[in-house]
């Protein structure tokens, strides 16, 4: 991916984060974070990975559905704030990478190798 597209993805990500923070939709969780944006080479579509910090799956899916429902408003705001001529069509998808990382971390923490006792050093028994 070229530097130009990486820069475009980051700028759209920042702008989307600001727009979502300003939205007043009650279905949208306050713990919604934009994890990444991938704009196609022709700038017609953009896949937006969204993370919603909530223990329950329903509020997470509801937040993503609210974003997809407000796609037209969000696209207009991105175009206005970034002064873009061509606006991509945004597709918001749930990103579970943070939840997965927390799950893996808990699994690693649950391993009790050696039962919590220190292994004897060299020459000790």
C-alpha cells in the first residue's frame, strides 16, 4: 500500500472518530473506537473496523448497526470536514481484536506453570 493511501486511511480514521464522538444516537455505545480504515484504490469504498468495549454482544452489534444506518450522514460529514470531492461508501464492521487479546491474556495468566513457586537456581536443590 502506498504512503498516500496510508495517509488517507489515517486522516479518515481521525475524522470518523471525531464525528462518532459528536453523534447523539442512543444506540451508539460511548465506548466505540475506530480501529482502522481501509479505502479501496479507486476511493469508492472504505471498510471501517470498529471496536465496542462491552461484555455483551448485543450492544456491540447494535452500535455497528447504528453506524451503518447513519452511513450517509457520516459520509457527508467526512466530505465536509476533509473537503473531499469523491466520497467513499463506508461499511462498518465489528472488530473483535481487543476482546480476543484480552481473552488470550486471561488464558496465559491462568496457566500456573510451576505452581507459582520459583524453580531452584543452578547448584541449589
